[in-house]
C-alpha cells in the first residue's frame, strides 16, 4: 500500500532537495516563532498603534493651542481656574452642584 502511494507521487516531489525545501517552508509558515499568523497580528497591532500615535499628536496640538490661549488671555485663565479648580474671589460664595446617578 505504501509502495503504491509512493509510485503515485510525482518524481518532482521525490527529490530530497525539493522535499527539504518544502518541509522548510511549511516550518517557516506555521511553526516558527515568526510565522505568518504572528506577522499578521504584529502588522495589525502596528497599524493600531500608528492610529493612536496620530490621535495623540492631534490631541497634543489642541492642548498646546489651549495652553497658549490661557497664557495670553487673563480672562480665559481666570475662567479656567474657576471652573477646573473651583477658585473664587474673596467676596464670593461658591456653590458646587454634584449630580447623583441612580
């Protein structure tokens, strides 16, 4: 039975160099540390990280422009301090409203 199967195999695949190369490629495609599945996953991860990088670059630009506006305009700086850090003038009363979620 094995002899009959071996006779059906094309002579091209009986060459030991072709067989060795075939085993090597199968090993590299599926069993190696850097197989195709790992490479695809790494490429997808790289794409996502590049998207995040662009997002954060854009957020840095927005934050820098807001900082520049705050440093150049005293009214905006005062408003920011009042809203963000609950600062007040000496003759003012401050009321903080906290909304409860049910």
